[in-house]
C-alpha cells in the first residue's frame, strides 16, 4: 500500500496551488509555527497588562504548555471526559482562582455543541479574562464565538506544508518578522529530516528550533513556499473533502469492532482526522509505524496527571487518529484497518 499523505506527514507540493484573488486567511499574522503565534500573543499580553495564571486543558501538547511557562504563567489544568468540557469544572476553577487566560481546543476538528454557551458563561463571570481558541486541528477561517480574544492556527497540521502557524487577535499585536531566508532554509530542511529520521521525536520541529530563552515579539515568518499555499488554500473544498472522508471512515469502522470517538458530524465540524479508541495507543502507534503507517497520537500525557486529570490521561492512553488527507483512497483505508486488526493494543 502506498499513501501519498498520511497523518501529520503531508506530501509537500508547493507548486500545486494557483494564486487566488484574495487570501484565505487575510487578517491572520502568519508565523513559522503555531507555538510562535501563541508566544507572540502571550508576549503582547504580558507587555500591556499584568497576567499571571492560565487555565488550559490537561490534554494538550507540550509546545502549548512550554509557551505559557516560558512567558511566566502559572498553569492550572482542567480535566475532561471524552473531549467534552464540563462547565461546572471550569466555573469551579474560576471561583477558586483568578484566571487571566482560558485556553481551549477543537479536538480533531470537532466542535463541542455547547461551546458557545460555555464561553459566554465564562466571559460573563470574568469579563477581563482572555479566551484563546486553538485551531491546530480545525481548518476554518470563520469566526465562531464573539467571546474569543485570539485564535491560534497551526496550518502545517492541516495543509500540505512542512511548517506554518498564525494568530488572529481582536487587539492589535506588536510584532516584527525575522529575515525570511532562515524560514526558507528550515522549510527545505524539514522534508529532508522526515526522509532521514522519520517520526523520531528527537528531531521534531520544536527540537530543531529550541534554545531561545529571550522573550521577544520577533517571530519567524512562514517560508515563502508555505505562505503561498496558506494564502491560496481552498477552505470550502477541503472542508467538503474532510467531511466526506470522515463519513467514509465511519462506514468502514462499522464493519469492524473498532470504536470511533465520534460517529457523526455536526454542521460546524471540519475533521482533522478520525480518532478511534484502542486498548493501548502507544503499542498501536509503534506497531503500525513498523508496518510503514504512522498514526498520530494526540498526545502522550505524563503519568503524574493520572490522578489529577484522570479523564485526559485515559484519553491519551486510548485514542489514536486515522488519517484524513487529500489522496487517501478507500483501498488505503481498508488496508489500514486490516493492519490495525493484526497489531497488538487494539482490542
């Protein structure tokens, strides 16, 4: 089986997209990575006001946590069950602590049906609190919630590019770009790194760019190759494609004993992938990788959170994502499911 694009490893085709009359994300400050975009927003917050505490999901990637810590925030984690936020849990944190930033994620591109009501309640209780929406998994340029103060993008997770992030804020952000030649060289190196080292975490994008400790509003721009694709991306076409492929995954999963995390789509959902429950996500990821298929695990969580964030920890151990990308065909899906049922850690 040959997959031209698999989860978190898109085929880079910088010349496949024509020029559009207008940008797909016109008001977004585009950056080299999503963590750069988050860091830029946090830098501007710290510059303008005294902010100290962030309430973020326990189920998130280390890059998000690192940015808050780097900018001097005390972090409080909130737990969840099956990727659903509980308003009572959140309100308890707001009553017991002064929360300056609330951070939430559209996991796998699936929008929680009552998220609008949750954000409205949080903002009413704490009007000065910043609400930051993470769209690393959600390919949309539409504004969903008036209560949101900033949207963070990680375009490289959703487009055929090796890097690219961005921030859209309700306030004017002070920033300046570093020389673009640096971005262009790194963008060319990343596909080569993938060929040489595969998905080895020791050679991740974050590891390649780590080491900076000085807080600044200088950010790397996206490479000229990736910016071209971001600006010309057909969001409507990709939304239709992703929804259609998700439904196809669900149809095929119904013929197996493998259980999807979500079995239907709501109107605002734009799936990044099709998450499934397994008995041991670490084993499944490793054994599938050995067979040549990389399935993304969002995200391994440190065992220290097993008691304090038991719901998030259980999800990190049991959920893995089936790929949704342009180029995947039914025979590819069937081959992946056949392999899945042959590896350990599934049932």
